[in-house]
C-alpha cells in the first residue's frame, strides 16, 4: 500500500533520513526511517529536505534486533519511478550441436 509524505531530514554522509507521513494511522509513527538504498529517482536527484515522496511501509530489524517500521521503494512524486516487478524472459535453450564459434 502506498503512503505519502515529505522528507523531514536526510544525512548525505550517512545515507539515511526520515520522512514525515501525511496521514499516519494510529499504530504507526508520524516519522519513518529510510535508507538511500531504498530511494529511487529517474532524474538521479538525491533526496532533499521538503521533497514530496511516495513509499511503502515495511519492517526491518534495528541494531538492537527490534522490528521497526521503515520506508521502502521511496520515489519522488515529481519524478516517479515505475517499480512494478518485471517479467524476465528465460534464455533460449542451448542446442546440443557443435558450437558456432
């Protein structure tokens, strides 16, 4: 399920930041962690403060082993990226005959 928000803070040196959610359900925090590896942009523009983004919420373990909410598949609303899974074709079967090379 897509969620929306604004990047509240991003630390370029450490590669992480926090997103302020537009509307947070009661059981979720109002701010959520994201890592640069989860940020996708067509324009290759890095995340920046006050950038509007869409994302999915999942859970991951923090350094203490506790499950915490985390933003995944974060994209800028100005430059959305299609992150739907792609169907990958299988390579053609190899022939048992002699090599052409």
